[in-house]
C-alpha cells in the first residue's frame, strides 16, 4: 500500500484529529486508543481533507514554512499514515 501522488488524500473518517489542550499538541483519536503527533505531522494531516494530492500538500507546507525540499519527508510520513489507516485515497 503506497500513496498515489495523483489522488487526493483524505483523513480517515474512523479517526479524529484534534488539539489536546492539556498536552499542548495534536492527537489522533480512534476506538482503540490515541496517537500523539509532533507539529510537523499535525500540519500535514490538517491538509488531508480530500481536496489535495501529495504535490499540493507539499507546496502548501513549503510556502507556509518558507522552505523547500519537503517532498521526501512528507511522502514518508504519509506512507506511515496510510499503513496505519489515518488517511485514505479513493
């Protein structure tokens, strides 16, 4: 299972991405538990709304953080997210 760079990426409806005030970080909630996210992971997942593909997510984050060369890191994280069921592609 790999991320198709041409297809939109959507956060899984079986999980919930939310800000956890007590921990001052984003988390993923799902029936079996919880995953704490670092800032980079949360920024990527917030853009997985079903309207953007890999290149669009990379472009937005490179613009937001005034940097370049994020494709490999974002792709690697999205592969993990897909394997864990956090994101989906149709």
